[in-house]
């Protein structure tokens, strides 16, 4: 499997905090989506919505430590499994040198015109393995 | 002019607070957009995006008092002016019996296929005046 | 275990759609959080942040069908397991008569002053079982 | 007056688009808030919420052109007026070489412990003029 790790720096926003003083947990899926951008580009290099060809099937998040505003924040993403019609991205949220949350998302290769899943083409499969 | 006031109850969300303990100011445009739904329906009864025919030109918000989570919250909206190609909606945000914010939005009647503004049809104009 | 199902109607918002024309997947955790409000009230009847006593440990979401704007939308939530210091809420997202997403969230009873988890008090445990 | 222009690059997010295919107008206040960070730091160098000392009084936005996902996006912010207890920030949203929106926000110097506005201290006033 690919060992490539995609790193994405996040600038936290005041509107992403909540009244507990921390980042609201609902923000983490937004940051993780943003951090998957280089992976989505392997599937859809133009990044146009008209040629979009993936769909999220499952999302799992583990919250390990409170998530703070304005700390140095980075999402690290890695393709951790590739199936016939889907693949898994494992993601870590780091603030300074602490791992504060982890996630796992299963994404399906999807033909929007046919409204059905499809086998991941070999060319993309190779990119996922050796980006 | 129409005296019709459209009332929209808002259920505040935890993710809409920020670390000051209040509702983040960036949330108010979202609530005001939601509260304009009955006005948008006068323009586009199906509410389909494919037949959407308005576009926001200007938004002004005045913040009068801190906005709290979980108070009884209501937006009151009124069409306050109708021009040739645009109209103005004046909005108030009430929490319990206090007026906490006001807004004014100018919305243009817009032909998306031509990508240009157009005169508001007489039938819609009458609905705006006497909804 | 409790069979109580908490139902929460959701009014979808335009800003919650994305350019694919559907509701963005990152919105579902926000709706599910809102729908857990009656469960949080069992733990913290005042709903004040100063007495907040739970923290989210894990969130799992399954996306089954595209989620649409402006359909009749309801979240159904149920306490499905109660452990010593944590409990599980199972949630379903319904649009009209279709189940479009499901979720499972593990929430820890948390002493914010001590910054540590604590056993769920017996009185709250009974409320969770027989709300 | 200061001619200093604070530039803030924005990485647009998929969840910020809406079903029209463009960026939802409610996102612009979030980007503008983020872009004011260097100005807020003049008032509150630690950026701690416990020492926060400003409050938003008025926000005006003009939408000039559709705002697109994934174009090179920059907010340019400038302190355009300084009064006794408040100041004005004028902001521009650029995508590639097009000005797509402008904004003006009036921010009050606020003593949260006294819950009242206060004169902007001379030292901060000088920083606003010559950052």
C-alpha cells in the first residue's frame, strides 16, 4: 500500500469554536473533507462538480483530546485500503505535537449519470497506491 | 406597501455559539436567509434550484445586543421596498421580548440563463405587496 | 433498555446544500447534535454551559441515500446502550419515508472541573432508561 | 490614515458551496472575520477569549459577482476610519483579478467586564494608524 501522507494545515476560525471554549466537534468533518482534496484530485483532476465521481459512504471519528482554537493544526491523510468499488482514507488531526482526533472515511467510486457505484479504474487505483 | 410580516422561529444550535458564550455573528445571515423562505416562494413556488430567479445584492446587519443560545428566537421579515428589478427585505431578530439585531437585504430579480437582472413581473410584484 | 425515541424535525437550509445539489455530508453531525438536545437535558437540565457534563468520544455515520433540501426531514434518536461512564445514542435520519443516514455516537459523562470522566449517576441512568 | 492592507488567502471549502454551484453568501462574513485576525491582534495580542475587547456593531456586504469554489481567493482588509470608541474595517474579496464582493464592518472597543463600550486607548489607536 501507499505510504504517502497528505498534509493539510488548517487555520482555525472563531466561528468554529463553541461556548465550551473549544472547537465544536461538527467542524472536524469539514476540516477532514478539505484535507482530502489531493485525493479527490486523483479521481477528478479538473475538480469540476460536473465530473465529480465519488460519494461518501461511511465516516467514523474518534475524539481524543479537546480541540483548541489557534493552535498550529494539521490534518494528515492516507489512503489505507482500496477495494473494488471503494477505498478508505485514514485521517489524523494534530495540534502542535498532540494527536487530538482520528477519522476513517469510506468513499465509493460513483457514476452520477447512472446513479450507481462502479469499479475503481486501474489508472486511478495505481495513483492511489503510488501518488 | 405590504404590511405582511413573515415570522420564523429559530432553534439555536450549539455549533452556532462561539467561545465568548454567545451566538457567533456570522450565523445571523443564515437565520435571515431561512426566514426569507416564504418571500422566495413568491418568486419561485417550486423552490427548485433550476428555476431559481433571485440573487442577493446587498446585506446590512446591525447588532444591538448579545445573541444567546436557547432563548426563544424569532426572525420577523417584511418586504419594505420594491423597485424595478430589485426589492428590499427588512428583518428583525427577536429573543424573548428584546430586539437583538436588525437587517436589510436587497435582492435582485435575476435571469440565470441570461445572467442578467430583469424587471420584476407584475404578478410577483402584486404578491410582494399583498402576500 | 429504553424504547423511547426522540423525534426532531429539521428545517433544511440553503447554506447546507453544496454544489452537487444535495445536503453536504458535514451538516449531518450538526442535525444529529441538535436532535440529542432532550438527551443532554437529562444530564444538564439547565442547559447552561457552566454545568455541561458530557463530551463526545466517538461518532459514526453511514450515508445511505442522497440527502435533499426541503424534503420533510426528521432525526430519530434513541439511547441504545449505557455503560459505566459512557452511553451510546443511535440516530436515524429520515426524509419523507426513506431512511437516508444512520449514526451512532458515544458520549462520556465528564467532570469538566476535574477534566476526567466519571460514573454516570444512578438518577441520570434511570432517566436514560425510562425518560 | 493607515494605508496598510492586510491580505488573507482563503482556501474555499466544498461545504461552502450551495446548490446553485457558487459559494453561499453566508460564508463571506466568515472569511471576512478570519481576515480581520491581524487587526484583532492589535487589540488583544494574546488572542485569548478571556481578554477579548471588541464587539461587532454593524456589517455591510455588497455582492458584485458570483463567488466561485477553488479560484485563487484573497481578502484585503484595511482600517478605514477610527472614532472615539469604534473603528471601521473596509474589506474586499478578490478572486483571481476580479473584485467579487466588498464589506464594511464597524467594531466597538468593548469592556466585557463592565459590559460597555470604552474609548480606544491611544496605544492601540497608533497601531491602527501605523501597523
